[in-house]
């Protein structure tokens, strides 16, 4: 049974809503400064692109519309989907209880309306992108849409680099058509994901085109100077190549050859590579266009600063909007990087105290175990391989998740992508999962 036939076909309206919800994370993060458009206009336009408030309003409307159609459709659930949904509900229940207690006993940095609005938007992110869209969409459609979107954004980004280079960089780091560095990084990483799938599934000139955009994505990551993203992309491609769904004697020997080469590299050149990596992380050498920076020391400083915030209220936390320094909607809440600990456990503690840290630890441990077991399983065809690629993407990103904040913003690009991919991994209908309906 194919992935699409395992669930009822989408109506035209549902297809458009799903497509728009997949496009919104990208549309909200691009900037048109290179075209000479104004940098700011009320609550509609911010930093040369869609304002975060307008982004949240539009996304909320789309999710509610899709939710109404979802209720009318009432698709059945597999046992795995029910377990996944129960985890989402438990996670949100903890956050909801903490938010109520914070409102009653904490001196919050925002008013109560914004405090509970943040909780509502986070709920929409988790249930919308983590449950609703994956349940109605199809993984094949997701890859097709991401392919078109990423190719257009990469092409425009490098066109800006050629024609208007003064708009293509933030400092010494490449941002292309995006507002900030992390969005360019996410776009390029998604380029590795979809183009590898295209290389596997296409042939002829389409495979050559996929190879071209794969290299373009690599150049994009390199120009951002993001060391963790480069390592993550390398791990993703190695695991994706190892699980290439071609069963033949030649492919078997190719996989064995990759393992042997990896072992030889680890034994011979591994120590030198480790030394070079350590010098990058400690700021002893630069990474391409990015100046040398002691990443380890800066991360430890952020963790210490964040943990000091956790100790102020270890049982309740400071709330979802603690990272924002003001209540001004026009300035998008004035995100304050000094309030962002850049560690997922410390970030959870800042938001919801020890209760949220415990729940997050259990969830992350379960997610890691599931992704590893998924990696060890067989690949039954192209559709199954696409779901596996999403699993490999999440697995390769776990180290990045650990050294970054908790992704709970409906306005974030990586936030929506991570929850969407998790929902697809747990909700994708393959021939095996379609037999588990209860």
C-alpha cells in the first residue's frame, strides 16, 4: 500500500492549506531589502519582510481552517500515533500548568495577555505542525514542495550574492535572501535533505540538477561559517548513503567500502581531524569567512548565565516569553540573546523549571532511541526511504538541538520544521503502519 493510498485523498482546499502551511515558515523569514523595499511598516512589515506578528496571525488562521477540515475528516490513528499524541498532550499539559502557576506567583516580564498568548501560539505550533499537518499531508508531497521552495531560495540567495553582495552577508556570514543567519543555515540543510532524495529517486538530467543544488547547499552552509551545521550535514549524508535503498551485490560492497574507509580514516587521519575541530571550536583558527571564535567558552558562559536564571525559580521557571525584553509588538518583542541560554535543558528550565526539564529529558531520550531503532530497520521502498531520511535528519540534528534553545515559537523556521518532521516520522503511513489501525 502506498503512502498516499494509506489515507483518504486530500481535497483541493486541504491541499492548498497544507501547502501554504509548509510555505509560511520560509515566506516569513525572507527579506526584500535587496530590492530597495522599506525595512519596516507597522505590524505588517519588519526587517524587509513579513512581520512576526502578521506571520503568527496568518499561520493561526491557516491552522484553524485546516483543523476544522481535520475534525470533519476524523482520520483513524495507529497505536504509534496514539502514543505520540499522548506525549504531545503530556508535554503541553506540563507547560500549561506551569504557565498558570507562573501567572499566579511569578513577576513576569510581560503582561498576562501576552503570557497566555505565547502559550496559545506554542500549542498551535506543537499540535499544528507536530500533529495536524503531518496527519493530513503526505511525505512525498512534502519532499516535492520543499524541493521547489529550497531551490528557489538558494538560487535567489546566490543571485543576490552576485548582484547585491552588500545585502548577502551579515557581518562576514552569508544570509542570502533571509533575515538572519540561522534561516540560511536551515534552508541549506533542507537542501541537503531533499536533493539527496532527488539523487536517489531521479535519473538523467534531473539527477544532475539535484547534484548541482546539493553542492549549492553545501556552499551555502560553508559561507555561513556554521561549524555545527557542516558537521551535521556530513553525518546526514553519510547515514543517508549507507541506507540507500538499492539491493544489489555492488551496493552491498559499496556500503561495506564506506564502513572500511571510515574506519581507516578514523585510525589514520582521525586524530588530526579531531585536533583541527578542537581548534575551530576553541577559536584558535577561523572557519572559512567566519572569524575565529571560542565556541566552547561562549556556550559555557551562556549556560552559566541561563542556569543562574533557572535558580531564581527552579520549580516554576520564567515563562515562554522570557527571552523577549519588551512588550513592544512593533519591535517583535525585542528578542534578547543574553536571556537565551543556548542549551535545550537550561532553556527548558528557564521556561518551565525542573518539571519541564524532566519531561523534556524523557521525551528526548525516547526520541533518540526511536530514531536509532528506525535507522536500524529495513527500507521497503522509496516512500519508506523518505521517512527514513526525515529520521536521519532529526537524528543528525540532535547535537544541535542540545546546544540550542527549546524550539517553541510558532514564528520560527527551524521550530516549525523540527515539529513537522517529528510528526511525519511518527505519523507517516507505510505498508507496515497501515496494518496497525485500531
